[in-house]
C-alpha cells in the first residue's frame, strides 16, 4: 500500500483529503499539521510520497521542503505541493525546487487520488 505524508494546517482540508486518499484511493495516509510535525514524523513513517501545503504558519511549505531534503531518509522522496498559488510562474518555481507535481487547491476530492496516482506513475517511469 502506498504511504502518503500529507502536511496541511487546515483541519477541514485534512479531513477531506484523508477521506479522498484513503477511501477513494486506498492509500495509507498520515497527516501532519505543520512543517515541524512533518520533520518529526517523516523518518518513522517512511512515506512513498509527500503532499505539502505551501502556505502554513511558522514553517511554510518551501521551508519544510528544504528541511525535508536535508534528511537522508527523504532526500529523494517525491514531493507534491498542494496550493491555491498556481500562477504559471509559481508552478514553475515549485517544479524548479524539485517538486514532482503541483495540485491546485481547492482540489476535487473525487479525483485527488487519481491525480496522486498519476504523479506516482510518472515518478516510477523515471
């Protein structure tokens, strides 16, 4: 079963995404409410992919991404940014950081699992 670490500070979004990913997609999902929590959880959980909100209080998604990349255990774990900031230049910036994808928010709960699976499939082809 594919393991997803989802880092999101909004409780309602966490709940919808977790239901969509677990029930519709059959994924094993662990939720973290902050970048710091993600850093404390990621090594023990060993996710196959990380979904990362960009706008979070304290440590934002970009800072969290860079901190995660410093950990040898997740230096190559695929990261997907989930954000409402999806202007072409912003998306290009996320991909330039090394993200394997960007999922716009608000997302469609009925297609979220398929979007994540498509991104994972592209990663497997590399």
